[in-house]
C-alpha cells in the first residue's frame, strides 16, 4: 500500500456552502442594530435605568434608585469591576504595615564590611607544572 491521504494537497481550499441563499450584510447589520436597540429599550423599562448614560431614569418608576456612599457597600463591590456577567478584582494597592522598631532592627540582616578584591599585577603561576 502506498501513502494515501484522505485529502489531497490540491484540495486545500475549504468547502463553503450557502444553505439559505446569499447573505445581505447591510440588511443583517440593520436587523442587528434594531434588535440591540429593542433589547436596550426593554432593559431600560425593566430597570428604570439608562445604561448608555449610566444614570437612573428621572421620574416615577417601578424602582427608586438612591446613591449610597462607597464605604457603606461591601468590599466586593468596591474592589471588583464587572465586565459582562463576570466580576474581576481590581489591583488595590495598600500601604505595607509599619513594623515596630524592635522587630525592624532584628529583621534586618547586617553584612560585615569586606575589603574590595584586588587583582595582582604579577605573573600568574601555573600550579601543577
């Protein structure tokens, strides 16, 4: 038996079939924009909130939004950011705790001072000759 390949090298182009006819990309784009606007309006009515401007809607509604101080909400909401349906931690830099003076001195490692190394200018003796 020879080296038979299931797909010859000449047939490297992929198969592409149009099952539902040609796609009108402009019409598809208009449909998508319309559907997104419809979903946005539905969410705005549901939550009484304008997500594009990130503000609650003015006037009487089903929900009442009220602003709260940052320190009154759990740390989970302050130290994370929501992207889509997922929350990711923010990089929060906190100052390092200050150590008492006694601990700081005992934790420091002091190396004795060493004289600098010097090269000799004399001839190098060969050992073992």
